[in-house]
């Protein structure tokens, strides 16, 4: 129920780029066939950890609204922000193509 409410809330922000729960289930079934080894979620310090600490500064108004929505709907701020960022990235990729990892150069190669 909360996901449907969140989809409706974000529908006004993102328009047609929103991912519906049924779409996500179909993608998960396809991806589950490709998983080779389980990922350890318990040790964020390990190099194989699926999470990375990411922080940013935003307006007090946005922070208060995110906190209020998460509290009202009963999920964490992290879960809400991850959902919103995924929706935004999906919208971006629909318009500009798949995002690729940035290649990092060695300083020796540059200097």
C-alpha cells in the first residue's frame, strides 16, 4: 500500500518515467537468474558491500518534507531517498541513454 502511495506521489514529479511495482517484479525475476553468488550485507567495510555512504546538502524545506513523508508512510529516509534517486536515474537514462561508470585516470598518466 505504501509503495502505491509513493508511486502516486512521485508520479507528479517524474511523469511517465515512474517504475510501477509490477514492472519491478518482472525485472527482479529476470535478474535473479543472473545472480551467481550472494552479497554480504552485514559488513559495509568490505569491498564487496552493496552499499556506499553518500551524503549531500539540500534545503531545509526538502529535508523536512522527506522526513515527514518517510515518517507518515512508515519507511526510512534512506529507503525513500534511494527510491527517489532510482526513479530520477531511470528518467535520466530514458532520455539520455544508460549511465556508464566514470573512468578514473592515474595521476602518473596525466602528469
